[in-house]
């Protein structure tokens, strides 16, 4: 028998795929009233539905208008659930500079990671999409970031992630920032090869990774005394 919460997650995913914003809001309202884990609802419901819509797009069952309507439904659900996410602990926040690397304009995944980080107590500086590697480095240095987060959905732009790491090393500031990468074509093996500090497969894992990478370090660009191994 399927657990009740998993049934709601599937209904939420289906509503996104069906571009039914009204249905999404009805289900998110039930999820909140029933006290179901909001993080799970976002990942297993909204995010899952958008991933399915993306596959339909790749298979040419959906086209840009359908994909945009699915996105609207997903964002409506995010807006409804975001106030119910648990806030991070009070105090000085860790800073994250995040963006989609140059050559790629797909930002749904990046936006989801941003929301999850913010609601987990991180201060996020969102550069947006199609961002040159040098701007990641410049912004991180400007705000005293703890983490640089880079995403892409295109294999042709993955070298831009490696370039961010190269620029940090060339400027002798690599040890000041943790670099985390993510996106459809990215893997832990790729993160290892380019010298990133970690890889996250989804938004929930991105939050967990960010916490691990900053555990036991001084916040906001402080001296990072210990290198964090890949989890």
C-alpha cells in the first residue's frame, strides 16, 4: 500500500506535468494542513513533476509553451510551500554565490537550490544565468562568500565550471571558497576531476552538502582551516 504522503507527492508531480496550477495549489494546501514534510513535497512532488516535463520536452511530446506552463505550476507550488519551510538557525549566515554557467540559460534547478538554501539559513547571492566564470570569482571575493555554487544542464558548458576553479587557483584564493557543482550532465566524478569540493544531485542534497562544506569553519569568507573531503 502506498503511504499517504507518497500519494500526495505523486498527485503534486502529476499536477505539474498536467500544467494545472489550481490543482497544484489544492494539493500543497493539503500537504501543509496534514503536516507533511515540505522539503519532501518540493523534491518528490514539484521537482519530480518538472523533471518529468523536461523529459517530455526532450522526447518532443512537450514544446516550449507546455514547458513554461509546467514551470508556472511548479513555481506556484513553491510560493505556497516556501513560507512553511523551516528557517535556519539565527546568527551570522553563511554566504553562497550561485549561478548558471556561461552558455546555459536553464535556471529552474538553480532557482530551486536558491530557495532551499535561503530557507535553510544561508544568504544567497544569485548571479542568474549565462554567467562568465570570472564573475563567479569576482562576486565571491566581493561579498566574502563561503561557497560558490555553479550549475548547468548542458555538456557544452561544463568546462566553465572547471574554469571557475582554475581562476581561483590562479588568483591564489582557492582555499577561501568551497565550490559545489550540479546539473543534469554533472557527476561526482566530474566534480573530482575539476577539483570542486562537492557535487549535489538535487536541491535537498545541495543544502546538505553546503552544510557539510561549511561545518566547523568561520562564516562569510573567514579562514577555512580544514579541507572538506567529498561525502
